[in-house]
C-alpha cells in the first residue's frame, strides 16, 4: 500500500478504459502508483479504427509486457486509378483486432493490480492536493476518454472544431484471406480506404471521408477492392468522428489529457496509438516527478511531426492536389518513404 492510501482512494484515476487508458494505467503501476480505471462500458470494447500498430507502437507495448497476436505489417501502399506507390518499413508493424489489443492490455493491467470501476465520468473537481471524479479522490487524473472527452470539457480545454472539412471514419471487417502484408490506402474521390490484415482469415477496412459517407457505395467506387472483398462482412459497421479535435491545453492542475482526448488532427496517417502510448509514458513521468506542467512540453514534442505532416496531408487530400498524391508518391519514392518512416516511428 502506498503512503497516500490513508488520505486518497488512489494515486491515479484513469478516465477511459480503451487501449491508451489501459497503457497509462499500466505505466502508472510500473512506476509504483495505485491506479483506478473508470470506464462506463463493461466487457469487450471496440472502436472504428484502422487497427494497424505502426512499427513505433510495438516496442512501446512490449516494454509494458504486452504482445498481442496479429498479422505482420511490412509497409504501406498508396493506390489509385491503377497506380501504386509502396514503401516497406525498416522494422515491422502489426495488424491487430482492436478487441484483441484491448484484451491483452486489460489482462496485463489486472495482472499488475489495476482496479476497475464501471462508471461514467460526469464531473471533475480538484483542489491543490487532489482531484475527485466518479466519487474517487486521487492525487492525479488522466483523461483518456477519447475524441469526445468529458474530462477535456470539464477542465475547459475544448476549442471549437472547424465546421468545414470535418471528416468521419467507418470500419468493417471482411472474412477473406489477406492478400498482402502492406497497409493498402486506396484513394478514391473524397474517400480513403485503409485495408489492414488483422488475422489469417480477416481484413479490416476503414474509410475516411465526410459526414454521411455511404460505406457500400464508397467500396463500389474502388473496383479493385470491391472485387477482393466479395460481399463477405465479418463484423458490424462502426463509425467515429468528427476526427478533428482541438485543445487549448493538455494539463490543468492535477488533470492531464492523454491520447485522442488531448487533441487530434486526423486518422489519415494511422499513428494514433503510437502517439497515445508515448503520451501515457510522458504523463506518468510528469506526475511521478511532481511536475505536471512539464507534460505540455513533452506532448508538443511527441506530437510535432504528427500535427505538421498530417495536417499537410489532410489539406492536400481536400484540395485540387488530391488526384496527384499517389503519382507524386510514386515519382518521389525517397521522399514518400522518409515521410512514412518518420510517422511510423
């Protein structure tokens, strides 16, 4: 039992039991802190996402003692109108079903003694020494509650998202044998389709586009992909968005925002989990040293490439340059590869 146990219910409360929240809980336990995770959803937790763990994400999971089963991802292939530009990673990534990743992280958290409370975060109050949420008084609170974070709103860190150019995601799985060990990104009209092998008999397809995106119609507009999938859905269709979330701060008092809750540009480059795991480690380091304000600087450093490169790619994808993205990537393989590697690690 930690010295704080006589006056606090826990050292850290983590709001949100998704992969980033569980990673933060594991990080905190490995640092010797008492941890409670508050999550309203019991049982299996799924989410509309691309399900690709970039090469930089795997070592971060493994240092937490987590190594989920999945399919090797050896690179990225941009594809459009019969053309493609491929880049193979310097080190391997992995396609992992979101539920498989969730289960592996949850098992590790339980093994380390993380406590779980099924509940919803509705209000956050804090003073100079503590923060209280869901009836639990702790030294610190990590807001890991996703794109539409209640914790972010409670600490006044929300900034209005732009009305124009808002993008949403849809994801469904198909019972087909993967035909590649690359993440395929099919560019079609105003939609990108991300194809990720996640099991020997399953691929996941995530679409990014505007509100009201019709999944079936969008797939039909990509004949190469529609032919391979051949009407074999293996999961329910899930959606998420809007993806763009802006924040005025990532920390206030004893509350730190981690993962999507801390701000998000777009899923177009697919490294949300890698960033979230790095932020979780930085947040724990900050509170262990009693310097929560240092997290702002670390968050900026961790997300800099993502914010700059992803914002640029999203702007290009929504501009007249869109049809030229795949041809340019093919003509400039070193530049294309350098960008992919930078974001993947």
